[in-house]
C-alpha cells in the first residue's frame, strides 16, 4: 500500500519545519504499521443516471442526489459510479489504543491512515476509469458526501445501496459517521467527453479558509 | 423440539432470499422486509420453491427487521415480523419456520456508537415479535461481531422459550470482520446455551471447510453450515455467484461427512442449490465428532487455554494496598486503569484480573465502566473479581468475551448464587477451597472442598472443565507449615480431579523481608506441583523469569528457544547515556525525550519537591514549546510529544506525593469537564486538548466520546466544575453540541462552555450559545488559564 508522506505531513499542519529524529522515526513507524494492519477493501457499482424533478436519480436504486454541487459535478455524465472504501476496524482499534497510551502516535497514525484511505481511493478510481474506458466513457474526479452543499446525511442510504456493511463491514451511525472511521464513499461521473476539471478536489469546494485546502492560496 | 438438531437425519435449511428478491426487481437500497407487506405473494412463492426443493426449515424474510434499519420505512418491527412469520408458516405447513435475525448494521461500542444495552433492546423487540407470531426457532445469523451475537443470544434466551441457533460470517483471513477466530467464537457462544452454532455466508463452501474443522473440533452443540454460492461476480451490471448447484451439493456433502448436521445456503444460493444439497447428502447420516473440552477464557478476539504452559493472570488492577489506583478509581480516571492493563499485557500477562472494589465508590457502575473500557483497549480475557454477586453479574453480562468469575467457594449459599450467573453467561469460575468452616489446614481437606464445589457445579450444568481451583496461599510468616499444604493441595487437585488450578502467589511472603525471593521460590514449587494459572504481578521480572526458566526445565520451551531470545533481549535493554540523563529537564521536555525525563524527575525529587519541579521546569518548558509551535518552528506532533513527556513527569511527581503525603495537593489550577458530544466518535482532538490542559495543572475529567448531555451535566454538578470543553467534528453532531450547551445553561448556569472542532468557528460557536471558541489546543489552554485567573 502506498502512503504519501507529504500528504501525511499536510494533515498534521506541516509547514516545512525541521523534523527531528524522534518525529521522523514516529512517522516512518506509523507509515509501516498502517500499511501492515490495514485490511483495505472496497465496493463499487455503476448506475445509469436518471434526471427527475427532485434531482438526479441512480437507476435501479433508492438514491436521489440533491444539491447544486453534485448536480454540477455530474452534469454531462450519463452514468455514475458509486464507490466505498475502508481500511477496516483494526486501524480504528489502534487509533483508539494509541489515543489512550501515546497521543502523539495516535495523531501521526491517524494522519497516515487518512492518507492510506486516499491512496486506496485512487486505486479504486483507476479501476473504475478502466471499466469506464472499456464502455467508451471518460470519468470525472471523485465527489464525496460533505463536499460543498452535498449533505453527509446521504451516507446511510448510500451504504444501503452498496450493502457496505454486509460487503466490507462499513456501517454508518445515526449521526451519519462512517465506522470504521477510515472509510470513504464517493461518486464518479461517467461521460462521453473528457471533463475540464483540474483534478484538485479542493478547488470546487466552498470552504475557502479550510486549513487543509490544497494549492489555492 | 430441541432434539430436532440432534436427530438421526440432517436438518435442511433453505437458501438465499436477497438474491431472489433482486431477480424479482427489488431496488438496491430498498428494504427487502417491506415486501412482506407490499408484495407478500412473491415472498410466499420463494418459500414454496424452497419447500419443493426439499428444505425442512424456512427462514422468515426478517434479516434486517430491527428498529434501526426500519427507521423511516413507515413499518414497525412488530408488523414486519408478524407478516413474515405468517407468510412463512403458510408455506411450511408441517415443516418448520425459523425466525431470522441478522446484524443490526451498526458497529457496537467502543468502535461504533451502538451500546450493548441498545443492541439488546433492539433484538429483544424482534425476539418477542417472532415468538408471539409462532415461529419454531430463532436463527441469529451472519454475525460479524461476537459482542453483537452475544447481545442477540441473551435477548433470545431471556425473552423466548424457542431453540436458538447462531452463525457467524468469516473473512478470507479466517476471522470475522471484527477479528474473532472460530475457536473464540465456539468458546464464547457454545457456553451461552444455544442449541446449535456454526458458520454462514463468509466465502464459498470450499473456503469454509478449514474453518468448519475448527468449529467441529470444539463445539459441544450441533453445528450448522450455510455458505454462499461462492464469490459474487459482476457481469454486465448483474451479480452472479461462481459455484453451481451441483458443486454446491458436493461441497455440502463434504461438510456433512465432517460432522455438520444442519445444512443450508446463504447469498446466491437458490432452490436449485438446496435441491442438489439434499440429493448429495441423501445417502449419508449425521456424524457427531467428540468435542475437545477446554478450560479456556476468551476476549472478543483471542482465547487463552489453560493447561498448556503456565498462563499469567495479571493482578495489578486491584486497589488493595495501591494508593495511586485508589485515587484513580475515586476520580474515575480510566486512563490510569488502561495504562496498568497495557503495561501488564506488555510484561506478559495472558489474562487480567479486574477488581475495583472500594467502599466509597459505586462498585457496580465502576466495574461495568472498567470492563467496557478495558475490552476496547486490550485483547486479553478478563477475570471479574468481586465479592458482590450483583457486581459480577453486571460485569459478565456486558463482557464481549468469555470471562472468568473470581470467585466461588465451598459455602452452599455462595455456590447457589454464583453458579447460576456462571451458567447463564457461560463463564469459567475460580473455586476457592474454603467453606463455612474456613480454610482447612490439610491439603486433603482442601481437595474435599474442591470436590464438593465441582459436584455442586455439575448440578447447575457446569462442566468440571469450567472450574479453576484456587487452593489458597497463606502467609508463611503466620502459618508457616501451611505453605507446603498449599503445594500439596495443588498436586492433589491435579491428580485426583484433573482440574486446572490457580494461586495468588505473592500472598505467601507478607511480613517477611526480601519478598521476591520467597515469591519466586514458591512459584517454582507450585508450577512443579501443577499450577496452571498463577495470579501475580507480571511487572515483577523475577516472577516472569521464573516461569521462563521453569518452561525450559520442564521441557515446555523446546530447545529453550523463548528463554534464549528473552535473555538476549535483557542484554539489549537501552542504557541511557550519562549525558542524556544529565541534560536539563527543560531541554528533555522540549525534545520530547520521555524515558529520560522520567529518570531525571526521579533524581530531582531526591533534592527538591514536586511542586517546585512543576514551576521551575515543567511549565516554563511547556511555554517555550508553545511559543515554538505558535511561531511555526515546530509542528503538532512535536508539540504533543513534549506534552506527553510532561504528562509522564507529572505522573512521577504525583506518585511521589501520594507516597509521601498520602494525597496530591497544590497542583490543581481548576476543574474542567471535557467530552466529545453525543453521536460523535472523533476524539484525538479532544485528547490533545486534555493532555495540554493537564500539563498546565488543570484537573480534567474526560468523559470520552459519544457522551450524552445528561452525563456531562451530571459530572459538572458532581464536581462543581466551572468550565466545560466540548468537541464535535461533524456538521451532523454540532446539533448535539448545541443541545449540550442548552442543557448546561439550564442546569449549571455558572459553568462556562468552551467548544472546538473542525467544523466550528467563532461565529458558529456563538450561534450555538458557547462562551468560548478554542481554535486549537493551545488556544484552549489560554482560555482556561485566563478564565481561572492563572495569567
């Protein structure tokens, strides 16, 4: 599994400080350990998009996608891939454990796990791109609940549609939080023509002063 | 009815429902159970097809009929289950109906937010409805989490007279999604009074075979197998399974020959699969392999078997004679308890004894809390140690594994109170060889009591394998001749009863000098006599080393491999260079050198008092680190490593104060209650705030994550805390933060509220009525210091 060190540092608010020996070792240990204990798994399915008065619908499912931002993201797409990724419960268990025994390690471990989940997402996205190409489609970037005005309240319905609990053990609690926590769901549009997005998912987001915002300062 | 599972014929269950419904047009995301009401004809058709294929038992279409999955569907649990059982019974006629109960679909605490109590209540509602509707048995199936399975089984046993079957689903690594292996599953579930247990779903039948072998080896109840029709393959947007009905039948005949008695299918199986299965086993008869009986305790993910090499039961979570633990229990400081647990595990403990009895605290509430927290952090089985049956029952009820009860003795009254609890929750029991007449002097008389206890246990349906005898250690200083009687009694119990033994070894040396020497000698003697599970302090190396040496001399540690590797580890232990140890404490903190800082503080304490160390070294160092952080010279992990270092230093100082003055004084700058609000489970941010506040001398009461407003209000009132810190990370949980602020305003008007978390900002914080917004942990410290007038 690939874990991008630069991303890990970004999640921890790194701004080019000198990384001392202890921190360096902690970082390397955590990257190794996350890679070792992750039980990454994923699910995806491709659906036809139906445009109805109440919003975008995915054919053969109960999902209706409300909100302007997701509408914009999927404008021009005929189909939509729905994906779910998780690192599994062992990562949560370790984060819990380190939170009680060594908070510095918990923080670094958590950041490494976030980077790992992103990296699995990239892999799944590539798989979807390949399938899409074989069907004659180009793909958009990933769009997840919580981006822009797309409510995270949709996580529950999404989990039902993909049967994420049965398939990969991914559940959604009453507050729409995914458990295991290092999990991601996303929508990818399939369209006949290449989209002109930059590939930087932060650019389309409205949260201008978010401390994790990439490359738009 | 129960004996249908022990019948001379195989009992054939039906196959998949979901896959069939999809073929009939069930949408992805649609509730399959809603068809019991909106489309009952189709459900009946599927049931009938399975009957025609030869199934003896039809499973109701109620897999997800729990209150959580039904929320927002417009249907109640009762009406869905009632209609489902009705349809099934219409199809079955003289055949049987199994009320199907699947997982709730949410993860349980501590990883998720579903409590044991809430899971139990949801299952109870289902069980009552299914039983009232006339089902013949309860099938709890496709469980991934043993804790949830345990809640479901208890709900079934306590609210219905029907037979109960329970199956779990396994991953390619041979464990369930939450980490339970087959042996652990059997060790926990088979003792809960189920009529059959087994494996379903998982992978295909072929991959189930090695797991099934484990289950059959240990299960004392009939075994059920319901595999998927292989793995799902998606072709042109449609899902297929890669095992044909014929292949399925052949594999199932294989499982039948191994010893499975109850057979059926799961995802992807159709009436055709069941027809082939029936055909394939038609010439066979069920065989029941003799189960291997173990004396074994389990956590949710690991099993410790007694009777192999000596297994250490860690004794340190017991307040007797431990000032620091007493203080932690009084303050509800769970982190201290957890650190003790982790330290014991790291030092080689296999099982942890948990005793939290203190006259001034609510032992039951504390025990329940301790058990929940411990089992979330360490994967060692627990030994529940209390004199109160109430406390014991409350604790073993919420245990996720198979615990040991410590203890019962030869008094009739005690046995008659404790054995029913042990039986119901499937626990092991420590049996003390004493009774109404006290502890007998002679080994032979202690054996007699052990025998009496084993016999009485048998009358309650508890096997001798589930008893661990403690022949009792007396102090050699007071009763010298009885030390030998204890050793003799251990040998007698092993020889005459063949039962596993435990001993609280270190009692022997009370009142004598150089206790360790006596302890380790006595331990070696007891091990030779047949002691299986010494209760001792695993941090005492003399003791663990004695076991290692014994394992060599008793030919357990083959070729002394473990012994040799443990010896080389001793030689490699880090030796701190004089230079580092002598560095100023301030620099050690700034550099985050934890171990070195601890050593330096210990040294300093010989010369100056703790408070002086705090003021001269700790706080100034923290200020430097804080400035470096704010100026961007260091970043967050570095700040926290320094904070951890200060925390360790504080611990040393506190211990020292307790030892010298009997209490910790002069440190507290004020009380702050902190929590991550209800529904939210993110707590790294909150924990960072906590450690920094503690570093600066605040008394922090950390209520954890997913904390309801009522609990926060209660704690604030109890402690008279003037400040509360709340954390929420999601837009969805800011609402419960707002509710918490409102509750605090109402019930604790003098308390100020500080909030923080990724989705908040100054305006948002004002909007929900908070007094302060802390954008990060440093800011939180500044707010607290200003509020409590420290600056």
